[in-house]
C-alpha cells in the first residue's frame, strides 16, 4: 500500500503534534514488558475504523479489523536529555486487504512533523542513562528491510507487542487503577468474553516477580520476534517465546552464548546500538541458576 508522506496525514494526534496527545478516536496501549531500544521511551497507539473492534481469540494478538493503524513513537524525555523532549521516529503498521504494511516516519528538528522514510537513519542524542552516566546515543532508525526482518512471520508481517497477555495489566484512568482489557471493552474497542481467562506476561523490571518469569518475559519482548519457529532466526536452536516450555526453548543449550553475545552487543541484532546493562544483568542472574 502507499503510505502518506507525512505523519500528520494519519491524524493520530491533536493539538501540537510534539505533545503526542492522541486524537479522540485514537487509544493509548500500555504494555507490561517492553522492547529495549537504547533507553528510549515509547508511546503506543491504536486507531480503529469507526464502529469496529479488536476481537480476542486467546492470549496472543487480537484479531484487528481492516484499516487498523498501530503506531509506536520513540523519544527521549526532557529529563533524559537535560533539555527538551527529543522525538526520533514513529513506526506505523496499517492493516490493508488483510495484510500488515509497515513504514517509519522520522521527526524533523523542529518537532512539527515526521516524514516517511524507508532508508533508515542515525540520530545522535546526548542522554543521561539509568546509571546516571552521560553518554551519546547514535540512535538507529531501521530501514524498511529491517522492519520486515523483525515483524516477519514466514514472510507475513505481524505486530509484536500488543498481545493480550502483554496488555493484561492495570492502568490509571481518571485517577483510578483499572484493568486495561476491561477499559478497552468498556470503550467498545475490544470484544472479549472474559478477560480473567487471559494469562499475564509479567514486567521483567518488576523485582517482585520470580526471576525465571522476568527473564522469559525479557526474551519474549527483545528476542522472540526473531527466535521462534517462524521468525527471522528460525534456523537457530532457540525458541524464546514466553509460552515455549523451557525444555524446548534451547535456553540451557545456548546459555553461555546468550550471555556472551549480549555482552559484546551482538544481540539483539537490530534496533539497539548499546548494551542493555539492566537486561544483561537480569539474564546473567537467570543463567547462573541453570546448573
């Protein structure tokens, strides 16, 4: 499909676009566990055609109606940059003729719009990381091919993050903490019979969760989109989906290689330019228990 040249044309935001205020017919989605992308923050949105709903089938991805738009905007906060919020890119998936199409929009310096690009880019940003260290990030915007590498599922594009188990969390709405799945149902955006039957993907940042579940959630969100039987890295001996039984995951067989390749920043292959120190520490702790 042909994507509009300007992000403004998708009408995802209202008011000054850099405020990232969703339009009235656009819904924010919050995830329990998220992708690490060089310490950037993300805003996730879904825009459904009027009168349509997402339909729950199981705890995996819901069935999205035709013409659904999923958007994820990557940015650094003012606290991270020590100045102003810096928005880098917005990645967009649009369902057209029952197939997902992917594109990336790179934000201009004035933060007034983002333009369609399939060529990728490198954007230098000075930030303070979670350890309080000042560092320059050479943030990498993916090319069109790299988007396909991660979102490919036997050559069919598919969303990654908004699985129902990853949406099955409590969120704040008007000062009250409520179930996100129930909230989506109440707003007429999700058709679901009983959200209590949906499993929960834990937050890998939640130290109150069991170590194994946290590590498996990290694998799910940062590795499993390639390391699964239909993904880009399907030829390798790893199946890192959260629902895969440990004995069939290949984690034990590859435990030292996982640690080594993350440490030298050989994994994840795409989307990052620096080592995720907190993620590496978590996986090191988990791997140390695999005797």
